[in-house]
């Protein structure tokens, strides 16, 4: 069963509304906008989590970010190879 819905009136620039309407496909504009808002809420929540973490542990360095990107890239390569180790 899906979550209950409500009807809301929003205002947005016409060009954005028309582009969203053109891209919304069979699910419709309301579903498209709801998905976009849900993604924004996820981003906002992640940003809040980052702020709390950085307040407690200090900011993440560029080196730490690059190391994590390297790990992710390596994991994706392994996944693409069926989990085989690239030695």
C-alpha cells in the first residue's frame, strides 16, 4: 500500500515546470516532483550528518576524500570483473 498523499499548490519558474512536465513520463508531474523533493530531503539529511560529524571529528581532508574515491573505484573494478582480485 502506498503512503497517503495530499494535494498542494506550489509555484516555480515556468521553464523548470515545463521541463519537468516534459520529462515526467507516464508517472506524471506529481510523481516526478515528489521524487525530486525526496532526493533533496536525502541530500539535506546527509549535509546535516556531515556537519555533525565534522563538528565532532574535524573536517575531512582532500587526501581522505581521494583515498575513499580510490577505494570506491577499486571496488567497482572488482565488481565489474565478477569479484576477481586484480593483482
